[in-house]
């Protein structure tokens, strides 16, 4: 019995130990206030690859849907509507956009904590509201349901970008696609598209949701202490990455349309 106990292997414990080792390594780099190699091999200004890990139409019962996978972060968004709603009657000749963000019980290392995220739901709505042509579906409602299958960092920006792709897949009229990117501040350094381990040690964070064709920011959030110059650099970095990500989304939609034909 004792021999069996000694040989017992706990995946959760092993994963926890690896996270502690990565955090300790990052702490040493921060103490040195110097450049360091990121755990996944990216440079400070490299986003996780998205082109091969995005798709539309994974939820057949929805009006439109999209799946996005950036590193360990995995998100699926389903869009339903436009459909009649009594609440929409209060909005005169414009439609209504509902957004809900939730996490599965296995999305984070702490199991069994899946829940609706009201803060993210409100922020998703804010990011998308200015891009959706609400006047094109009067007195009806479009529902956007985002589900985080696995949380690996930069969750909200990926949710926003994936939701924009799902709205386009549903045929909802938009002024432009909305893409979103976040950065983390570490001392003098700014890193883009942080992982959850990097977010755990950041001094501050900045997220931009952006419509590249219109050159409009639909949402900007800021936490921590930033100098004016560093904020400007971070916003420009995010906007440039958003533009490049939008090109990827447009190319994906074009390919999906060609296949459908």
C-alpha cells in the first residue's frame, strides 16, 4: 500500500510546480530589469500565432459562430438573432445587442470555478456596440455568447476579436471588424499578448479594441502605473497589432465565403 502511495502521480500538483518555477524565473528577470526570453519563445512584441487556429461556423445551431485559439487560450463565440424581443421595443428604431461571457469549469487551473463574468460581459458589449449597425435590425435583439474553454492569458482581447468574427459569420451588419490586443508593463519593458503567467506579475496592463478601417478605438482599458510616453507607445503597439489581426480575420472570412460557394 505504501509503495503504491509513493508512486502516486498528481497532474495538478505537477502543473502547479511548473507554474511556480516559471513565476520564479520571471521574478528573477524583473529584478534584473533586462530583456529576457519569454517562456513560449516569442519576443516582447510578438503575438501568439492565430492564422491556423481560427475558424467560423463551429456551432451549427447558431446564426453565426467562431472559434479562436491563441496559445493556451481557447474561446468559442455563438451569435443568435436578430430575433424579436420585448426589451428591444424600448429601443425605438434601433436593435439591441446582448453580450454574455462565461468560463467553463475546467477553463482555469482551479477546477470547478466556471461562472459568468459580468465585468467581461459589459466590456465586450462596450467594445462591439460602436461597430454594430444597430439600426439595421430595429426592435430586435442580437445575442452574443462567449465561452472561454481554456484561460491562458489575454482572455478578453481574444473574446472580443472572436466575437467580431462570429458577428460577421452571422451576417450582422458592422461598420468594421473589431480586433483587440493587450500589453503588459514590466518595469521599462512592454510585452504584447501576455500569457496568464506574465499577467500574474505585470506592473500594469493596457487593452485596446480597435476598428482599423475607421481608425477608431472602441474601448481602451488601463490598470497600474504608466508614464504618458509609455501609454502612447503601448497604444500604438496595440493598434498596429489590431490592424494586422484584422487582416487575418478578413482573409479568413474571404476563404470561408469562397468555400461556401
